[in-house]
């Protein structure tokens, strides 16, 4: 999937800047995420990936620049409006981040609690989400009873339970063995195809990037240094780019 110049992006980040004292993490980062695409973002540790995500979901305020989600500039929204908009963003945390004291069912119900309109649909939504990740029978298990791959599947079920338009994946294959990692990647592709979600995937896993990406962006020196397909970036002669493909 090439850049879609004439199509409005579902997530548009323009000239984003964020510094911590003399540490300039984002120096005018710009990117577009389009409808129903898988966009992989790669960068070295400390390059600003997590900072950018925190700005997108409202956990951190940028020093400058704009973030538009589904055409809405998030800096102009009231807290209530932004909270409603955030329901359109699913998040798969690195390490899954399940609540140890809750069953699988309770973990999935947790994001529904803030929204009374889902009260009567809660059971149905939980079962549908679990079915989407192939773990319907795990509904009453505790996280300690789950393998690493199962935990990642449950975390993905929680991310999609509100049927978000955008899913942000933070290192989805980290800590998994190669076979389980491949299963999670195929599951992510299946979710994207089933729900037509737009996915922003932050990863260090080049195999994951190769298989899942429609486009890739390399975050270097606080900016969108280069973007293109996996093949285009892999063929680059730029030394900074080639470091990622060694």
C-alpha cells in the first residue's frame, strides 16, 4: 500500500515536537496512518516512539505540532470529547498488561465499565472478542493460568472489544518464541482484515515488519527519516537505514 496522497488519513501527525530539558526527543515528527492499513514504526531505543504514542493517546502533551484523529484536532477537544474519541483507539500494551487479580472475563469487561451504553452488551462483546482470538474457552481463567501467547491474545481481545477504528500495537511479539510470534502476527493480520482496522505497529522485530507492514516509517533523529514499503527501505543505500536491516 503506497502513500494515499488524496485520501484523508485516519491519524495525522504534523510537525510534532517534544523535549525534556536539553533532550529533544521529537524534532518535527510527521506521519499519516490511512484507513485499513498496517503501518510499522521502527526506531532505536530512546528514539521517541513511546513519547509519540503517549502524545497520541493524551498521556503526554507535545510542545508543538498537531495530532488529528479521524479529522479532529485533539488539542481543540474537551476532555469528554477526547475520552469519547479514545474509544476509537485500541491499544495492545507491551507485555500484555493484564490485571493479575481479574479473570479473563473481568479483564475484557474492564474497558466497558466507563460506558453505560455497553452494559447490556457486555457478555456478548466479551464472547465475540474472545472468539476473534480463538480463546473462547479461556473466559474464566486467571492470567497466571495462561501462557505468554495466550496472554497476548487476551490483550488483543481487550484491545478490539470496543471495535476501534485504530489499533496501536506496542512491541506485539516481544518475549514470545518464534512460533508463537508468527501466530500473533497472523492473528493481527486476521483482525485487520475482519474489522478493517488501521494499525500502527511499533516493533523491533524485522520479521514482523516484513510480514505485516503495508508501509514502514523509520524514526531517526526525532523525525520521519524515511518511509516506504519493506522492500523499498531494505534496498536503501543510506547507512542509517541499513542499520535496521543488518
